C-alpha cells in the first residue's frame, strides 16, 4: 500500500460523529508548516485563500496548473494527509471531472472538497447532475487506485442569510446528501449552516460525516460535537485574520517611520 493510500485511510478515520476533526485551512507550504507545527492531524487547503494569496479571486480564477503546483509543494512540505479544496474540479462535464481528479491525485493529496455550485454563477447544479459529477470524481479516484475522501459540498445555506434557513432548505440538503452518498461521496459539507436544530437534524439524517465551517456566529466546537458534527473547518477565516494582522502591523511600522 502506498503512503498516499495509507494517508487517505488515516484521514477518513479522523471523521467521527461527535468527535470532529479540526481542519484549520491553509493556503501555501509555509502556512501548512505552521499549522502542522501547531499539532494538526491533517492539512486542508481553502480555495479562496489559495487564490487570494496569489493575487486571484475565488471561483477557479487561479489556473488549474497553478493550483495543483501549490498542492504538490504543500504535500512535499508536510508529512500529513492533505485535502484539496477543488471547487468544481475545473470542469463541467463528467469526463473532465474524472480527468482532473486523476491529475490532482498525482500531487499526493488524499481528499477533495467538491461543490455543487456552478462556478461563475449563483446557481447550483440540480441533484441528478451533481450526483453524476460526484460519481465521476469517485471513478477518477478509483482509476488512480487512491481511496480519496470526497467531501461533497452544498452551497444551499451559503446562498441565504442564516436567519432565513428553514426546513425546506434542510430537506433539499438531506436529499443531496443521500444522492451524493449513493454516488460515492465520503462526507457532506454544509457551509453557512449555523442553526443548532438544523445541524442536528442534518447529522441525524445521513451516515456521511458532516462538515460545518466555523464562520462567525457558528456554534462552538463543543456544541457542534454534541450535535453530531464530524468535521470542522475554517475556510478563509485564518487567511483573513492573518491579513488583518499584517495590515495593522504594517500601519504601525509605517507610522513610526
């Protein structure tokens, strides 16, 4: 068994309902090393910070080659499982998804975030189309002989203010979780969901480990664990906090000069 496969299995085993793995998202080899040295069990990139750190906007504005080169250097820097925020896999059709996943796995990553938003628009793929895309991603992993962790993401809750989240949205999310699981997803990611009752219902409704992002206003880690969450990530928050700190330090230095 290759080291990549071993890391993939180790990463999957970190996902336990009620004992969430914490993924403090990074953007380059330096930030990956810092989070590793802080005691992380795994490393996760964030698409927005990766792009912004290179002067691009989010939404696959950074090229596929550049994103994969960055991932390759991160994997080479940290001897930990690395999961890649792959957005929409830089493809719309299933053949493109499968091909790009195989390319990404050549960097040494062992997992992916894979979203159901149509990149460049405010729309989501319908369930059937995204189910086929998730299946293509799994087929790409199988073709590469890597049991990669596919964290299937829905943007239902990001597209609406938290105080408008309701049972109808949750029912849609639950239907998507089932479809994505049937297609080979390993986990289900619902960024933007903050309501404790809805989070608990989502976790109860699926066997997939549920990922919640720790945005401002999200329940704390202890509460999320009690609700059944298996993975907590931080998305662009660390990068934005770092950038704010850097800007403030620069202002003080420039004033003193």
